[in-house]
């Protein structure tokens, strides 16, 4: 089975991070029980000094290169990934997409309706490339901006409703779509380093939510157990 992580800055991570992708790799190694690969066209982290995704400085230098693969980008959202996902899925024969997108779209590019339309474009492109592809979609976790910007908070809430409807409308037996939940007890004041991006505890919570959904719906792996560090 081939897993591909798709996301924005919360998924690519910055230089010095472990990333929730690393936490999921640890989880799959411990619980999957069969051969698997992590696939995707990119391996880098975002370098805040270079202002570009050019770093390979993961917190664990032993995180193997083959497991660092992803389709994620700092500042990239549904509208950026929709044109890219088809080629990535086809080239890497991805079976399962673990997708965390939307916050950057709503914050800088598109409103809730436009963002939901781009999510549908993304799903259609992935399926065109691989009709049997499965996807787990994480709703947008409101960040610190949503605490003081009521219109933005309303757009986040509306988009999450539209994403749930999209998952329900478009899911098929051949290509199921699962809607994850906001990770239990996720607290942006404790689980992020800046009100948006996950720190170590946030990484575990994000990986744990994806792991829980796959285990409950598809019998993949076992319940998540956080592993130090």
C-alpha cells in the first residue's frame, strides 16, 4: 500500500521539525503489518531563512529519505494542489492520500465556497489518475486568527461544513472518502508553536487522528500510540 501526504505548511514542516509525517511513519512501522511505501514528488522541509523549501534538516536525522516523501508546500492550498495531484498520484501510484489543506486558502486566497470547489477539483483529478484511490480529509483547524477575526472564523466553519458535504456526496465504494475530525483535545495554545503550526504534541495529535480514522474505517494499523520524542 502506498501512502501520500498532501498538505500545506502544517504538513511540509520547517527545518528542525519532526513533522506529523514522521510520526505517521513511526506509527505505520509499528502497526501496519505488511509492506507499504510513503510516496510523493517532494522530500524537503521549508527553510524560513531561505524562504524556500530547500531544507533536509529533520529533527531526526535517521528519518530515512524514502519515508520523507510528500506532496506538501508552505503557502500552498487546495487551489495549488488540485493541478498537481493527478500527476503525483499517477507517477507514484498512490493508494491512500492523507490530506490536510484549507487554512491557507481561506486565509489568503479563496472564500469557503471557492475553496470547496477546489477540493472537488482535487478529488476529481486524483481519481482520474487512479480510480481506486482512497482519501482521508482533515477539516481546517481554526488557528489563532479565528479567535479575533469573526468573519474568518465563519469562513472556516462554513468550509468545514462544505468539506463534510463533499466527502459524503463524492465518496464511493471504489474510491472512499473519509472525513477526519479535529484531533481530540487539540489546543492551538498548547499543540502549536505559533497558533497555527504543530509542535511535537500537535504532530502526535494530527498523526493520531489520521491513524484512528484509517483503523476504524479500513482496519489499517492499530490505535495510535505516541512515541517519544
